[in-house]
C-alpha cells in the first residue's frame, strides 16, 4: 500500500468512525475533518457505493427539502461476535450500528480441540445468520474471545492452561474459505474488558477482573487500547502470590497463588472441606444467596485476598475503574466491600482517591459485547476499510 | 485551531520527525509521506524559514551538484533538560539533534520549596546557556523531571511524599516570562524510563525500577508512551506489600512495604542494626564493593524481595524489558541474579520467556536523557510545531 493510499484509507476510516459516532450530515463531516465538501462527497459516495454507509431522508420539515442522514449500512453487512468458554459458546449476529439480530448460547467442551469446537461454532453461526436473514457473504468481520492466551496479531492460541489441543492453533485459519471476512481473536477476558470499557464513558484506565473457576484480568487504557504485553500474557494475575498463604498448593506447582485461595474453585473446595454440599461454583453462589454463614465467610475471605492483589495493581497501574465480573460477581454485595477495604487499606491515597471498584454492568454479555465492538472497530479501521473495499 | 490547521501541523510534525530520524532528502520525504514534491517543498521551506530545519550541501562529488541534506537546526534552537532530585539538580543544554553542549550537577535541598529551588535552577540554567553560547531566546523547550508525582498535563506537583512546600505548585508557571518555551514536567522516574526506552530499540514494554533511598517505577510502552495512570500515581510500587514482612513498619504507616524492607535506606538501617558503620546508601554500596559479607547478604535479601514484587508485575503487565536503576543499581552483580531468580520462580513461563532483566545502561544520566528526549519530542509534536511557528 502506498503512502497516498494509506492517507486515503485513514481519511475513509475517520469518516466512517464519525458516522458511527453519530455525525450524520455531510456538512458536519466537512467541519469535523477539515476536508472540503467536495472531498467529503467523493469519499462518502465511495463508502456508499461499496455498501458501508447508507444515506436516508429524514422526516420532511415545513422548511423544504429534508436533510439527508448518513448511517452505517444494515442491509448487506453484519458482524459476528463469539464468546467461547470452557463449556459454552455464545454467538451473536449484529448490525454494524450495534443492534443484535440473533444470539444464542450452546454447550460445548473446549477440550475436544479446535477442529471439533470450531466446526460446532460454524454450525451455530450458520443457524444464527439464517435467523437474522443474512447469508454468509454479508459477514464483514468476526470477533472471537477464547479462554486462553492469544497472540492477537495472528489469532494464534499460545500455551493455554486449559484448551487441550489448541496450543499453536491459528483460529482465523479455520474460517478462511468459509467467510470472506477478517477474524479478530483475543483472550476472552480482554474482550470482556473491552465490552465494559465501551459502556463506561468515564473510564480511561480500566481493569476487568474475572473471578470464576479461575482468576484473570483484562487491561484497557488510552481510548480503548487493550494492553496485551510482550507475549500476550498481560492480565494473567491468577498466580500472583497472596501474603500468608504459602501452605496452599496451586495447580501451577507454586504455593499461595491468589487463584488457589480465592477463585470460585478454591471457595468451592473450602466449602466441601467444611462439609457443605458443593460441587461447582454455581453451588457456592446458591449457598451465599441463601445466606449460609460458612459460605459467606469464605467468600469474604476470598474478597480480602483478591483485594490484597488488587491493592498492588492499583499502586502500580493507577486505574480509575476496576470492574468485577465472572461467575461469582453476582455475589458483589458480599465481595465488593471487602475488596474495597483491602485496596483502601494498602494502596496509597493518591492512587485510590479516584478509583471506582464496581460490579460488571454487562454481566455474562461482557464477552460477546467486547467481541462485537472489536469486530466493528476493526471494520472501521484503515485496514478493515481496505479489506471492505477490496471485496466485490 | 481549525481541522485544516491541525492537518497542516500534523504534516509538519511528521516531516520534522522524519528528518530527526535521519531522512535527510526532500525526495525521500516525498516517498515516505506520500505528499507531492511540491507539497514537501512548501512545508520544508516553512520549517527552514522558521528556523526548525536547516539544509546543507554535502561534499561535492565528481558527478556534479552535491545533494542537499536536511537536519534539525542547531544555530538558534536548543532544548534544556533538568533532572531535579532531593539533593541535586543536573541541567543540560542540548541541540535538537541530541548533542549535549553543556551540563552540570549542583547540590540543593528540595525542601527549600519551589521558589528557592527553581530560582537556583534558573541561575544554573543561565550559566549553562552562557557556556553553550546561546541566549535564553534560543531555548525552544524545557524538560524537567522532579522527585514526586506530577499531573503531567499541567506540570503540577501533586501530594509529593518528599518535596516539602511543593504540593499543588505548577512548575511551568515559574518559567513563564523567563523563557518563551513550553515546559514539560514529569516524575523523575518516568523521565528515566523514557531515557532508557529511547536507548533500547528492542524494548516495547519497559519497566524502569529505581532502587535508591526509596523504590519507584516508570512504565513505558507502545512506541514510547509513559503510562501515568488516572492520577499520575502509576509506578508507585514502593508500598506494595512483600509476603512475610508484616512485622516491619513503613514510614507510610503500613507494614511490610517493599520500600521498608528492600530500599537503600532499609538496607542501610539493617546494616546499622548489625553494627556496621553505615549512614547513607553510598556506604552500603562501598561495603558491598569491598566484599563485606553482611552487607552482601542484606543486599541479596533485598533483591529477593524486590524480585517477589516484580514477579507480580510481570504476571500482570508482561513487560519485555525491566531495567534496574538508582543508587544501588551499581551493585547489579549482586542484585540481578536474585531478582531474576525470584521472577522466574513466581511468574508464569509465558510471561517470563521474553523478559530481559538488566542493569541501566544510562546510569545517572537516565533522568537527564529522558528529560531531553521529552523536550525534543514535544517540540516536534503538532502542538510543539504550532508554538514554534508562532514565535517571532
């Protein structure tokens, strides 16, 4: 791509992004970009011809010709969003503007390996596209969150602790030939963080902490950039050491990891040891909701230990927002007070005076919402525009 | 500023940045930017007229007219870099291209307050400008690192633990009327991190860990962005809790902070308790250099505790480079092995397989080098170019 071509794509991307953000008139686009009205017209017409934008008349006024309004196309362009977990896949088909057309959750076993799992996912996606009334050719981008570390630039799964058989597997490769669309793959917790970030206009430095069977964290800052780190492992906080728990063995082979003492699985194990009828994390949630004092006690201890870890991260990274999600997040009444107390007790006042520690507002939909955002964001980027323009 | 003006400034900034990076021919600039040769010529001529660039003939060849080479001006434009510590100020005057023209370190007491300290600094700066043969009117940007938290957008010191009398003081205000130049203020450790980052082409996610009287950290990623966090407190790792040290009281009022058990001051106190003749951190360095086994033992224990904290940060942030600096960094032979061992023992393989843990390569000059880079970087940014063009 030439530098002049890059500039053209950047300008197209900027225009599409402004339309997505609610700038609907050509005159407003000219003002916002500094381009001439002729230059705006030339570019907008290209995006309309290619099917990324549509222009519609609004209700006529008494003052004459109704102004035309631009918006992202919804007839022949959709994105797919996938939240792949250890035991489920949630898939959504959505318009570029955000409206979800169809969505469903199905059970699966991630350890069946990539070919089997992705084949099932492909079938699920086909059914949802049919429900939404769109052929596969309308799919313009696919965002997928997976429960393991990912090299985001290639969509390759890298040394996942769960996901048997996926190590080194390049997920977008499966979709080549099936869809003529870019596939954006990321760790599921990163997707959840992105989803929450997009729904919190006041957040600029956000940590999304997922407490379920394990414990993980997504890091978003600076206008929506996911921090993935040098090898895509950023946010892997489950094996940070908690003071005073050196006698507890973790599945990683170390002792005292926060995941070994404060995850849903750890709480469930502690309650089993205490003689309570607990098999899964859902049983913990049920017991606490029923007011069982032993269960509440163990959840509060877990919250204090999670808070100890978060206090260190607040001192280091100075977030303005920490979002608590995952399957035990529904217990936020019992969790948040102790997490907040631990953070306020240990981190410095300058770092804690602006931090909000809150429960997820998207709940189980954080992952799918992040994957959808990621797909649309890519589609409106210069690289996504280039791919869009090159499809027939 | 209009959008069209913004675009012009962005183009000028891009051209100046390319010249600074070694693209010296007009034809190369046209290729690199995608602009026409006429558009490049118009912009380059403006930057020459205003004194930011100069164009010089190179040695004539037998093949005729020598090609002209562009470079950043060095006749009427310099930047000043300041590294302000608790007890010293290092000031440098440098050409935009990097050559340091004059530099000196003087003693001071930061607790004398902003007016007294900055007056002394102003005198020092005047002497160094005279040494370099430049009047104050040639100063085009000033970068200043200070030993406390800073709201970088305004240059205001915010709740510093040392720096008595500086809380809420806006440092650039002092220089208004004295220099017609933007003043970029940041925490000294952030400046040091920026300096090291600029000298490590392979680094993309860097932590600079300063171990001196206290312990602090600078965070740089994504092409040279300093992560300051929501309130400028990011990197304040001195009060992260170290496991197993809950009986040690820290000056912050908590117990078990890494600064209370592993800083230069903490090692010095431990050696005094052991009956050794130690007053300052320099005495610790001297004893270790002389091979004193008790001193070496305490330095190694400190390294293990620092390593414990860094292991958590490696898991969370997944850096590719950790640089050890500060006044006890000269003991890196004794420190690095234990820090590395602790990080490798506790952090996950995916995060540790790419991380390099190394001693500073800039040493005491890291802060001044970062402040110089920050000043030049601002000068070549669109905002800096705008200020440059508006000066007579």
